[in-house]
């Protein structure tokens, strides 16, 4: 049996976190190990838990998703960061990828 993919969800909207968790945990090989409501909490949890994937909202209080990505990649370089956003702005996308994000949705 393959190990489960450990995921951190970071979004300042509780309903979005809950919905994302529900979708991800519907897959037997995914495990949500933590949720963060702001950017600073996401960095601390990533540093401590070293999840396989961090799903990060680009617009959060305390620290935006681009800076969160930079810091996670510095503290937990094996964690893949996936930016989750409703923004369709090429500049934000480019900044997120430059910061080390593996991709965006």
C-alpha cells in the first residue's frame, strides 16, 4: 500500500477550507493533515508538519499566498505548493510560480 499524500489547506474562508477538505479526503490516497486560516499559520504548520502538498489561497490576511509560498519553499523545500485563486491575473500567477509554486488552480 502506498503512503497517503499529506496535505495542508490554507485559506481565510472556513467554508472554502471545509469544501476543499471534503473534496480532497474523498480520495483514499489523500490525507488533510492541517488547515490554516492565515498566511503566518500556514508557514508555521508547513515548517512543523512538512506536508507533501500545501494548497494555498493567494489572498490571505497576515501574509499573502505568494510570500507564504516563498517561505514554505525555504522551510520545507520538498512541500509542493499549489496556489488556489479566483483571480485570473497573469502577474499574480507569474509571481506565484517565481516564488516556487508548482502550479495554480
